[in-house]
């Protein structure tokens, strides 16, 4: 059966943005993204956050970015947060939101990855790529599945290469008839779980080689 889409009550999030710092731009440069890429994807440097009209406590010494969707919803990304629960908080993005849909028009093969950062890396090499909010089946509403099927001949999931990522990939491929291409598990010994990790560690050429080996690109 298809996943049940559970309605979620979303909070109000408001942000005050600022100019990117050198440290923030250096972080994104490690993933081959420059300030024009960040602007294109509506990624911001965050100065203050208000959750339900009240100031949300943040550590100004931590790197923190805001992903803005539809000029309305925010996902706050703190990449080096010690508290894993706070790495993506606060967040009021509807679970079925799919980014990069404009890339999936008349595609032969569409890659669906689990994060914006992975999409940004992959699309430096291969244009037909979009992203969902996480690795759960609940991201794939009937509307999203129909959009992917209507606009591409083949759909390939790209999740993490750990046990959870593989399990979720297999579940979703069975539900919707997708394929999946996760990072080879051999990279786990280097602490690498996704294509953005590989790009940072070994460069975009290695990402390209993997996609060629998997016959996604020629």
C-alpha cells in the first residue's frame, strides 16, 4: 500500500538574514558552490530567528543557514550542531515539498536525492535531479509520484549508503517502481555517506565517475 501522508501542524518561522561571512562561503565552496549558487537556491545566512513570534535561541558561533521555500517556509540548517535534533531546526517545510522540480521536465532519467546539498552537487554534473525533504516514503505524495512519472522515463532514488538509507530506498522503489543509486558502501570506511561528502573529499570528478559507472551519464 502507498504511505499514509500524515498532516503536520506547522509553526510560524521568521528570519532576519545577513551577508554571508567568509567562513560560510568557505563551507559551501568545499561543495563547489559559490554565492551565485546560494542565491539561486534561496539559501541565506541567518542573523536572527523567530519561532511563533518569539526569539529562537541560537549560537552565533555556529554556522547556520536558512533554506527558504516558496517565499514562505524555512528550514534552518546548522551543519555542525552537536545536538543532532537541532541540526535541522526550526523547520516548517511541508514534508511533501520537492525541490528542483524545474529540472525534471522531459527527462530520460530523473535522480531524486534526499537533500538540497546533494542536489546542488549532482546538478553540477547531471541536470535532471530534484530533492525531497528526507528519506521517508511519506515525502512521495501521489502528486509527486505522478509528476516524476509524467516528466521522466526512469526515476532513480539517491539516499545515504547506510542501513537506513538502503532500507528506505528498497521500500520506496517497491512502492513506486523506482530504481536507486546510493553511494557505494565502500566509501563508508572513509566516513562518506552521500555524493556531497564525496565531492568534498575527492572532487566532482569522482562523483562523475560513479555516475558513469552506474550508467546514469555517458
